[in-house]
């Protein structure tokens, strides 16, 4: 028996190792084998290959395959296309695939999903497709989804599951266990039992391990935790993710405006959000919008080109500054050779400080209480960085060109790095105070400040020092 | 009774609203009140103010207060300094605070923590402090921590808790419940029961809701899920986080090299890791290292200055290219005025593509199977972006300077944006293939490529076109 089990475990591990590499990614050889089977229309082979995969890996397979192979795969493994596969799939890949299916097929898939996943599937369809799919669904599922869709996008109300276990305070552990055993249609996706008052407002929660470890006769009221984190249904998903992380939650009750329990959110659903929201800043700061490799090319184009055009604007401001010093450059071409150095170093220093500030704001670490301390901190870091870099570039310039030009570029670099440090904190903080996402537009403003300051300080000091005149 | 409950709930909500703003951050007025009480040495006031806070909020309070106020706060609320407060605190703030405490006090704190949090507390101390603290601890806790410290930093072995519930396959649900009720020293922090064979290798798992909903007589073997995600103890925490997210896990078994169950990791511990790892790329790409607003200034300085110096190197390469065209610039100063535009646009386009690629690599979406497809995709986006931006800058230049200069700058911009798109994918992918973190050094290489290409294409085309000679 034990030997058999061990064999079973190692067989599963071996099967896994055939398909996934050490980083848990599908191996290219495996993907190639599926593609070949698809191209030969060998549906049985396709199914045999894919069947041992976890639903999340099947979803990955769809994403990795070229677009034109995906519908054939979906047909080939129709019986494996579970709700889990669909809900794990990248939004763009899923929407593209769903568009090729009739509404009743989409409704059939949506009905197997939990509310939150069904909502995720339906919310991106256009209004007429949405209506067609909803019309095909059973009345109960339809009502649940319509009610979820009434909450704002990316809110707790869209994320939550409506299925949960809620009981009154006066019952005993034994009653609770009997209730759960006898009601076959209760969800199994729950990690805590919520205790509610007669008006259905949460008064406490009990994690399942406590229920299992407590004698049957004890009252729920005596083991429940009264202090719990409640999630308002209209809270933004980014805040939901922060609360789960901050208070180390496994699940949490979602309440409506009157404070009544209307759903629950579990940590497995939040993991995606944390990843998305934390990773989003990288993309937003770069000006790449949502930056998904599966998004249609026209979306990538329109997201990115607007920031390139904004960047063109900032670059032209820099050009105007340079143009004002055209005569100086004609007189001393070394200025043209060195000026991009000053701007580039400032831009880099600004980006560093800005990235740190944007992260600290996103994690609620940089608040009104410590803003001035953080600015002072960044000023000191900037001063140290400025002196180091200025010494290097100043010495090199003095050696190659003239000592005076070395002094000028060193002073310009110090000035620009300090300006960059100031702008790198202040710009994101100001956006945050204005209730704007600091990751979205901070880059453009920090760049325009460091570019302008870089060219102005260097060329201006060159003129002021009498180096050119 | 119901009315009382409702009052209790709303009282708690009101108390919360006094201290926290709508984004769940401590209000500046509250922080200021604590500071004033600290400065007046009013320890009772301090305690009264802080006592209603959740441990995670107490940890936030330490982070937000200036460094010099923190030891006084720790003394004032000594009885509230639970393991949870300590483990929620920012690493730098915690280490700084711990350094001011004697080893036996640190050992006392470590003993109340779960293994994973105790390890996090001790691993950053220097070797002699670590030894002193371990010497003060009980033998069992010491053994657990020493064994955890034997795993590599940032591995599953350091993250895991050793406390878990593991049972053999042959027992019934009733036996299991009795076992859990009778063993008072079992952990309560578990969400699944692991089923093991006689050699202690995991053969399945049962989530607690299944146990609660199944009649006592049923065998564990009949309700357990055989297919579970096992985490090797030496797996990097980033991969652990990806598996939790990909397979929507609430908890997972950690196994040693022989496949034996040695610990568990739960979703609440992983939430931090997901946030850290996903946010890390923003900081790494900017060259800000770990970029924490609480890290000592000398750490920020040494992390950032190295990238500024690297950036200085890349900027000097660009200067060399400009210097090669010194004569052309002397002849036509418009070249100096416009050349930063071409470099800047290319840098921006490269950063966009790089951010998208780095995220896709981190999320295992960009693999060997689809690299060529993604490159081809980015080339098409780059072509669209290039044509749009080139048309704008070309027309403006033609109007202000000469039509020929407009053609030259337009061609240079298209060339540079396409180069940027290529570099933005290839540089991170090459680092990934070489098993290097693509977020760390990609920026420097992409910048040097887009800067060089920007100046070379624009100045080179100006000469080649006969604009200057």
C-alpha cells in the first residue's frame, strides 16, 4: 500500500517533469508536440497530451499557442474546458476565444463558474453579447451576476463570491457542524464561518480550524473572533488587496452600505490582484498602459503612442532650451557633446527616486505624516549621489577638455541630481494628493524637469562662467 | 441583544474611523497625537491611544514615526509589542529597533512567533547577535529556527511554518476530528490537513470545509484530494508565490529532497511575497535596488550610485558618437538642438517594451515557445509608433528648419523606435536565458542601445543626406 502510494506520487512527479520545466513553465517540446497534433487534426493525441495538465497549465497552453491554433485546441479538449481553465486564462486570450463561441456555449461555461469568475468572464463582453449570454442562463445565476455587475469595475463587489456560510451567534459548534453536514448545496469554498446578527450584519468570524478543535457543546459566541476586517462592497480592488496583505487575511466578509453581509472574498482570488496591482506600476511608469503581451496590437499602439507623443512634447521643451544657447554651442562644440550626459544622469536619478516614491505610496508607507521626512531623506541621498557622479564626470571632462568645463559640468550634475531627487518625490506625492494614480503620469513630468534642468544648468553655467560668451 | 451587537459593531467602526483614513492609512492627526504624548513622556496616554489599533497598524505607526521616537514608543507599549506587530514591521525599522534591545528580549519576542516570522526576525541580525539570541531560546524553538536557517535565503524552507496537521490515510473523519480536539498543542494556523504515508511523504490533502461537511464514518482516503501542489524546500520564494497564484492555493505542503513533508506555507504569508516580488521590478528597472524608504541612507546611496555610474558610462558612449560628428554640429547647430529628441523618444519606446517584456517574463507568460511571436508583435507595434511620431516631428522640423532636416529626423526616429522595440524584448530575454534577473541590468543596455542609435542615426543621416558635409 505504502509502496504503491510512493509509486503513484513519483509517477505524478515524473509526468509533471515531462511537461513543465523547473520554473513551472510548459516545456517548448511539449507545446510543439501539441501544435503538431493540432496541425495533423489528431484530436485523440491532443486530448491525451493535454489531459494530465492542471487547469491552470491548460490556460497557459492557450496563451502560449499562436492565436490561430487556439479554437482547434478548444474543440479538441471540449470536455476539459472547465470553469477553472477559463478563469485562469489571460483576459485577452479568453475574450478572443469566447467571441468565436455562440452565446449558449458561453452561458454554459459561465454557469459552472463561481460568481466572481463568471463576472470576470462576462464583464468584458460588449453589451449585446452580455445580454445574449445572460438570457441563456438560469434565473438564479443571472440574478447573482447582474447584481455583481451593478458594482463598479474593479471593486470588491465584483470580486466577491456570494456563496458563504453565515450563522447566528446563539448556536453551538455541534449545531453548526450538523448544519454544514446536512445542507448539501452549501459551498465548499470557505475557510471561515461568518457569524451574523438578525439583521444579517457580521458580528464575528470563526476560522474552520477553531470549529474542528472545539467540543460540540461550546457556543459559537464563545469561540468567534469579534474583531474582523470588513470589506465595503464598493472598495477598490487595490485597497482590498492591501487589506488582505496588511491584516494577513485568508477570507473576509463583504458588506453593503447598510453593513449587511453580502459576500466573501478569499485569499486565492486576491493573489491575482496583488500581483496585477503591484506589477502594474512597472508598466504605468514606463508608459506602456496595461502592457500585456496578449493585448491586440491596436491597443498596445494607442496606449503607448500617447506617451511617446507626450515625451515628444517634453523633448521639444528641452530643444527650446538648447536653441536659446545655440550661439554658445557654435562657439564650443564640446557643450553639444557633453550636454546629453547631464540630462541623462538627472533623468536616471529622477526615475530612481520616483520608483521608490510610487512604491511607497502604493504600499501606504508614504503618508502625509512622513512626507517631509522622506523628502529630506531623498535630498541627502541625492547630495551623496550628486557629489560622487559630479566628481567622476568633472575630473574626466577637466582632463579631456578644460578644467573650467570640468567645474561647470560637475556643478550642473549636482544641481540636476538634487532637482531630480526633489521632483522624484514631489511629483508622485502631488498626484496622490490630487487623487490621481501617481504611476500614470509622473514620468513625463519628472523627465521634463530633469531634461530642462540638465540642459539649462549646463549651458547656462557655461555662459555664466565666461567659458563662452 | 441585536441592538447591542449593532452598537458594538458601529462603535468599532467609529473608533476605526478616528484613526484610519478611507484608504486604511493612519491619520496624520492621530500620528501627531501619539508624537505629542511621547514627547511629554505621557506613557499612559500613549498606551491608551495605541491600544485599540490592530497589530498591523501598530507596525505602520512605528514606520511612520521618526526614528528617534520609536524606542520610546516600544517602551510605552511594551505589553502590546506582540509577535504580530514585530512580524508586520518593515525589515529596516524592525532591525533598527531590535538592535537597541538586549538578546534575551529579542529571544523572548522570537519565541512567541511562528517559525517563519521568527526566522525573518533573526536572519538579518549579524552572526554574533544571532548566536546570542539563539542561545537565549528554548531548545525546541532553537532547533526549528536553526533548521530553517539551513535553507537558502528567500527559499520556501525559510518561509514555511513547521507546525501543521498531518495524518495517515487509513483514519476516518471522526478519528481526525477527535485527534484535533484532544491535542491541545496542535497549531490553529492551518487550512488543510495533509495526508501522509508511513514514510511521511504527502499523498493527499483535505481542506477543512470538506472535513466539516463529511459524516464521521467516512475514511480520509475517500475525501482527500490526491493531486496537490508540493513545494520543494529549496524553491525560491518568487516561484512559491507564482505557484500559489497560478494554482489558487490557500496552503501547500513543503517537502524535503526525499519528498517528506516538513512544513506548510499559507496564503497569508505569500501575499507579502507576491507584493514584494511584483513591485521589485519597478524598483530594479529604475536602478533603485530594493528601494525602501526606510532603508539607511548609506544603503540607498550605494544601491543607486552604482547605476548612476553605469549610466554615466552609457552617456559617455553617446558623447563619443556625438564627438565624431562635431564638425557637422559646428556647421549646423540645429543638429545639436534636435538630437536629444531622437534619443529621448527611442529611450522611452525601449522602456515601454522592456517593462512589458520583464513583466511577461516574471509571470511566466513569455517562454521559449512564444519568444519569436512576441518579438514580431513588438516590431509591428514599434513600426506603428515610429511612423506616427516620425510624422509629427518630421513635419514640425520641416516647417521650422528645412524639409530635408524633417526627412532626416523622421527617418532617424523610425529607425530608433524599431531598434528600441527589438532591444526592449531581446535584452531581457537574453538575461533570462542566462539565468539573470532581467529587471536588474536591462535598463542600462537598452538605454545605451537607444541613445547610441538615436545620435548615430540622426547625425549619420544628416551627413549622408548631404545636409552637412
